[in-house]
């Protein structure tokens, strides 16, 4: 028996748990509040995509005369799906790796329409390897089954979302309420059967649903209805990304037929108070940012004087109860960067609450999850990483920040190196100039394999309007620095921003084409601009040249329909932008004119074909920056005193040989300079938490030697810097 049951309703991710319930459970541990968690979506997927589940799918009556040819083929091959499904799932769970050879034989899996795209991507499989090729083929196999389910069994099904349309821009609760009044769906039957077993086992007093996206909303309500009808003594609460952004103005009382409470923003203190309030009635009960029914009306209660917990106080995420070994890794696209979101198990952490920039005009910067910026110390973060490695057995980490701060990333990298940890990690960033060549190299050494960030519109005029704080040429230089360090880069791309012209959309695509052609961008995703209620554009639309189409808000309020003064239908660009990007991500068709991607006339680009190339030729003027922190990474150094003769003169010198992981670097220095450098290396290794500045090095050098800057910019020292022996940050 546990006090709380924390649920992520269907569906989010297949390869790794959505972290919200693990974050909350980690906090509850610090308060000695007993809790249990379940990723209901993952458990439904495993039950559905099993031999018994597939049998139920094919046992469902269909009309073979009216279904598509694709569905007919899948139904005809049903015995092949029944034969292979359990083995394929085990393979995708990493438990049956030898099956890869069978899968890649191309004569093992039944193939339907999803396999038609193979001809376009066959070249990429060799680059990705046998296991990844097999994962991709197994993913297509599952997607074929998904297509069959959507067409014949449950039109609302999706691997990472369920009935998403009911949660998107649902200003009224009517449609969702009507759906909940209907009979249970095929997927509901699986969901509620698993939920019942969990409720009977855990016997909670309070069930908390974390609803991050619109695609989780319907299932959460369906589960809450089941609880109210069958376990009326259990209280239900809702929190997470969806209510935080969409339900801040909720007025419809019918919502509270399903949920007793809806909490907003950081969930730790609101849930702690709900737990304290269990079994207590009266007007003096304290709540934190919580909607409930009081006196037959929807009431917002925020009467607690207690402050939210600091990030250092919320504990380490706890993944106990989640079946970590049963998540399935899939590869939808043969692109190594893109596959990070769906392939592999990642422990999720946050370097900093909120966004340190907090200015982008399309973003919800008025809400606490963006507005309140609070970083966690590097020491605490790496402590948590070590704790998670111990409890989960996984060494992969995804820092799910709005934008990870470069200075904190540097300190985390140094902590990882000092502790000799072997970890793999990636995060979301802003493409700012702080990401120098040396910082990117340091991040790579610590285990960083990828970053994602917002390039958005790839137009300097619009980037200024967005208040992004970056320019296209700056983004190019930063992505070059990451790529040269061996770190993959994904860009979030946007079209249809207010006042954006057709010409700017075409030019933005050309910028993206050049970034991919130069090899400094590995992955991307286009999305059409959406005006949200809590962004500067949504709060002051007239300032951005748009007219909102207002509706009465009784339920959800986030995405706002609007009219742009340009009158352009930006949605018509969607297919061409995404098709071209798909090709660029696979390294092909850069030579095609942009017009080829669209079935309507577009203007020629005004961007010089060598624009990005020329940006990368522009080197920043090198200046002696005395406040730069200097880090010495070499530990394996051999010093040999030698002499050389030139015109009868004998010159003594010292040859320093640095044995790096993948190469050997040798430099010749004056003996006294070499002695100084060796002592400096020993005193200022990464093991030393105190970092020395360039000015301090200069002062120390010139106590016994002359002209530090001549020495620092000499050819041997430049060689050490270029090979990562010395980093200036």
C-alpha cells in the first residue's frame, strides 16, 4: 500500500520514461511520503504489441471488401505478424541482438506499405550498422501494424500520442466530454485493465496524473473516470505541461467530475500539500496553485504561504517501479542525430529551472517554467548523475533544459572529468558565441554527443523580431565548433512567424540547405509558428502585426488562431520544407533548385550560394583575454633535453611529447620555458578545482621569463592548443 500513485497516461515515448513522475517520486522520497509510479503508456504498448494483443487486433471483425489494399495485405499476413511480434519486441528491448541478422536478411519480417520508403534510404543503412538497420526495419514493421490499427480498430491511436485532436486548442470541453460518455475504445480496454491491476495492488489514497501533452489528455480523463466509478474513495489530481500551459483559465465544472484537483507549475509543493490534506476537511486547508470545486464553483486556491522548493532541495529523480528493461528503442529515420529521441535509454535531468535568456517572443516567457531561472550547481548535478547510474544501471543522460547555460555546462564537464566518469549526454542549447571551439572540445571529452537548439527562421530580420539574441552567421560558427569537436547538432526550424514573407521563407530554406551541405548541421525539424496565449506575441499581438481570433475559454487556452497582416497561407509551404529537409538530413539532393520541392511557384532565393561558407572563413580577431580560464588536459607528457647545432652554435632545447588518446603531439621549447610549462601542467590539471586565468599565467611566467604573449602565441603553443592539450574558456 502506498499513499500516492503517479501515472503517465498513454502515450509519450517508447524508448525511455517521460521524467515527470520520476522527478516527483524523487522529491517525495525526501519527505518520506510513500509513492509508486507507472508509465501506463509503455505498459499498454507492450500488452498491445504482443502475440496475444496482435491476436485480439486481428480477431476484431473488419470488412475485407472496404478496407485498403495495405490493410488487406497485413490481414492476409497476420500469421507472420503473430509469429514474429514477440521476438521483434525482445530485439527492440536489447534482449535478442542476434535477431538483427534475420531482420536484415529482408526475408524475415512481413512487409507492407511502410517498407516502400526503403529504396530512398538504403544507402544510409551501411553507415548506421547492422543493429541500427535492423531497428529501423523493425520500426517500419511496427508502423505497418499501427497503420492497420488506425484504419480498422482505433483511429485515435499513435505510438507517442492518443486522441491528440481532443486536446489540441480545446477551448470547450464539450467534444472531450462527449467522447468520455461513449463506450470504451479498443485501447481503453487495455489501459483500464492494467490500471485496475495497479490500483488493486498499490491501494493509493491519491492518484496524480502527469499530462505533458495533448496526446495524453483523453487517456488521463478516461482513467480518472474509471477511478471515480470504481474507487470513489480515491482522490485524483492532474498536473504537468498540459495544464500548466492550457488550463490556467479553466471554468467548466464538468472537468471536476473526473479530477478533484488540478495543480499548476512546479508540482512538488502542491502535491505535498495535497498529501497533507488527505482526510482533512475545513476552510483552513492550504493549497498551492490548485484548482478545485468549492461552493459548487471552480475555484483557484493559492493560500499557502510556503515557498516553492529550490532545485537543490528536490532530490534525485527516482525511476523505481518503472520497467526500465522493457522500453523499446526504435529508429524512424536513418539519421544518427534524429534517432536520439527514440533510440536508447536516457536518464533525464535538468541543469537549470527556466531559461536564462527568457526573451524569445514566441515562447511562454510569462509562465514560471520559463520565467523563473534557477541553475543547479555542477557538483549536485554530477552527484545526481552518479546516483542514477547506481540505481538504473544506465550511463546515458538527457538534460531536458529549455536552454542549458554554457558556463554551467563547462562546470559539469569538468566535474565529470575530475571524477573519471564514463557517461554519454546531450542537451538543448542556444546557439550563442560562448560555445567556442575550446568549450565544445571540453564538452565532447566529458561525453557530450549532441546538442539541439533553435535556429527558428534563419533570417536575421526575423531573429531580431523574435529577440533570439543570435544571428545566422553566429549560428553557423557555433554549429561548426560543435561539429568539429564531434558533437552532432539538431536545429529547431520555424516558418510562418508574423510578418514573414514568402521571400524570407525561401531564403530561410536556402540557409538551412547550405548549413547541411557544409556538414555543420546533422538534423532538423520544421514547425509552423503557433501563437500561444502566454507568449509576448499572444499577449500583445498588435505589436507583431497579427489579429487574434478570440473565443470564449471554458476549458483549454493556449494556441490562438490569428490573421497575419501579410495574408500569406504559410501552411502550403509545409510539405516542401519537410520533404527538402528529409533529403538534406540524408545528405542528398543539395544541388536541386529550391523550386523542385514545391508544386507552386516560389521566388528565387536572394542568398548568395556561398553565404554560409564565407561566414566560416571570417575568423574573429584574436585578442589576449586576460580573464579567460585556462585548462590543461594533458597528463601523459615525456620531456627529453636535446641540442641542435646551427652554424657552429649549439642550442639546447627540450622536446615535450604528449600522448593523447588518438595521436601523439611533439613540440620543441626552450628548456626554461619547457620547465615552466611542465610545472604549470602539474599544478593546473583538471583535478584542480581552482581554474587559473590567462592573466595569472602571464604574471607567473614573467617572474622568471620574458614576453609571455610571444610565448603563448608561438607555433609550438598553437600546436598544443589545436590538439586540445590547452583550452581557453
